[in-house]
C-alpha cells in the first residue's frame, strides 16, 4: 500500500474484574494514525490532534514510533522515517488501552511497509511482547471479547461472541491519571491460595457465561480479589464506585477498566442512570469526570488507503 494510509485502532478494556492480564474487550472509540508520507531513515514528524495533543510529539517517547521501530528491527527492515498524524479519541493513562492502541498501530504501520505483510494473527506475539501482557493488544487488534494466555513467548487466544444489542458498556473517565506501571507496583507479589481459587472460579464463570449468553451471572463472575482492592485506593472514589454501582438494578457488573482509573459497567436498561451514579461519586470525591456509552468494537484494527486530499 502506498502513502497516505490510515491505521485505525479501537480502545480496549482489560481484566473486566476477575480476568487479570487475561480478558479484554475492544470498544468503539478510536485513534487514527495517518501515515502522510515516508521520510528519510531516522526522520520523524508527528502531528497530534485530540487526546494527548501537546505531549506526544517527541519521536523518542512516542509509543507508535517506538513500536514501529521495534517491529522494523525484529524483521530486519530499514526503518524508513514517517510523517505521522495522530487523531486521538482514546484518553491517555485512564485504563482504556491507549498504549496498546499505539503498540498495535506502530506494528501495523511497519507491517504495511513490509514486502510481504503478515496476517494480523501473526503479529500478536510481537505486539504482546512490546506491551508486556496480551489483554489489551489482542482485542485491540482483533476486536471483540478475547480471552488470551501468554507465557512470555507463545500466545493462545479465543474470541467470544459479541454482546447482544440491549447490553451496553458505560465507561466513566475521571480527570486524574494513573500509569499502568504505578498500578502494577501497587499489587502484592504473592497472593493466598484462597484468593487465587476465588479468581480462578470467577474468571472461568465469566468466560462460560459470556460464551453461553448467561449475562445474569456477570455480577458474580466479575468479582476479583487479585488487584481491584489495591487499585481502587489509587484514585478518588474508586472504592465507593465499585461498591455502589453494582447495586444498580440495571447494572450487569462493574470493574476498574484495565489498571484504572476509569470504571466500566455493563448495563441492560438506562445507561445514563448508571453513568450519572459513577460521575456523581467521582464528583463527590472532588474529581471531574466524563462518561462514554460505547458499543463493543467487533472489527479490531483496520488499515485503509487514503486519497491524497484526505490526508
Ligand atoms: N492487565 C493489565 C493490568 C492491563 O491490569 O495491569 C493494563 O491496562
């Protein structure tokens, strides 16, 4: 494919409570990475519009560029410079997979420039090794709800059916940021056998319920003892939201989205009622927030040729 072209990546929500580092869902909120032109090797020019504008211009720190360079190195390809324009709708450092989107975007850009591009499935191990865990990059790349297992080298994954139309995803996004590395540092190194068994049961129930459409099991299935109790303390209102939102009649389960601080709920009924409870709790704790009512993204990342006048 010739320039200009666009790589579009969806947001994603990892863990869904019990499925720490394993379960993730693609969400219909997108970043577009437009490759306007190829530049001489080592030259990068980055324009950013939307989320992260003003802070993602440095190629040395930009994760799309870093992931692109990593893929080029992996494949022994000379790293052609890029004029890149990012049009970002995924909030940064809020647990909605913005870094996974950048990793998937960078690797897909390199893949477009390969002599023989690889299939998306073949790119997943490289994407996962850049990100360090599979539960955002795999649903970001493939779309849908995906259960993934990664042992540092090999990846296994199974995609599950989409949500029925009457169930929507509500995500409340506070203004505060939490970096994934800080949220991982907050976790204990060891867990008790009792807590491990608790989560094994819950995440198995989650996958079985999702696969068979037993949505009424989700509130139980999303319960967790491995990470949320530690992470809910890292942002104002976290503990209260997890405790209160699940009591909503229309809520089918609530969890910290990824490593936080956004919170995600599945809702059958009126999404605004659940969203306003979440945002009110954030506001009671002195934090401004916004909410999104999102469909599941079922397509994953896409690559499209652009007409020169579109770029
Ligand atoms: N599974 C990862 C974590 C997701 O919870 O740290 C980070 O987005």
